[in-house]
C-alpha cells in the first residue's frame, strides 16, 4: 500500500505507507514543497492503480501509478501534470485496479467508472473514463471540460463507480442543492456540461 500525494502545481509523490508508522508528537515531514506550492490531496493505492488529475482550465491526465517510483518521506516528488500559464490542479483521484479493464495495448480503458466534473457557474457532467487514454505522467493532458465565461473554470472532480447515490453542491453564499447522480448527464470530453 502507498500514499499518493498531489500538489496544486502538479507535483506527485508515492511513498510506502509503512514509512509513516512512527510519527512524533511534533509531526514528520510528509513531502518537500517548492516555492508557494501546496499539498492538496493524499490518497491510498495498491501499486497498480490509475491516477487522474484535472486542472482548473479543464485539462485532464490519466496515467499509470507505476510511472511514479516510490520515494522517501522528505522527497518533493516528480511532475504528474504539466500546467500552462496560471493554471493549477483542481482535483486528483485514484482509480483502483479492480475498477477498470485495459485493452490489449494497455493504453485505453475499455471498462471503468465515470469522471464527474463540476464547473464554477453551476455546470456539471459525467464522462466515461474510457474517453481519456492513458498517457505518461508529466504531460499537459487532454480536454476534460470546455471552460468558457458562461461555465467558469473547473472547481471539482470525483470518480464515480455507480449511478446510485446523490450529489450535494454548495454555493459560496451557502445555498445547497442535492440531486441524484443518475440525473447528471453523461457527455463527451470537450463539452460544457448541463446546469
């Protein structure tokens, strides 16, 4: 088992969980950060999973966890997703190896979950993860959502495994809405989504 750590500026790090067995009262360094970068996500993996990252401007990259070698606790990681301009990573998730099936070339996911993407002006959509071919880590990714002035930028992404359950969204002013996941439309990659 590993911890997969992701930062806002696209760095990724994989460390064996047992390296965090003996934590002092004052804490221990989990990851070295460069400049103003921030550690945003920590997920667990089994060594054979797929990592998904989505940026604020709507780019997404899927790559095999084996592209990231295990590192020590204080290491700063490697580039998981390259970013253009002032873009930053908005979401990171890990798809378990029991949740997808590759084609013979191990480049495309034939069967797998959905990527639920939410944009800042209340738009959202689900897209089959099979639309995102596996790349090597360190790329710019491919378009996951069409970000316009009407939709705003990406504010969140979750990998969903069934049509069951609800989605709860909250506005900055504290308005909440709850809807069935199944009612959020499945659309292609380079689309704006629905309200």
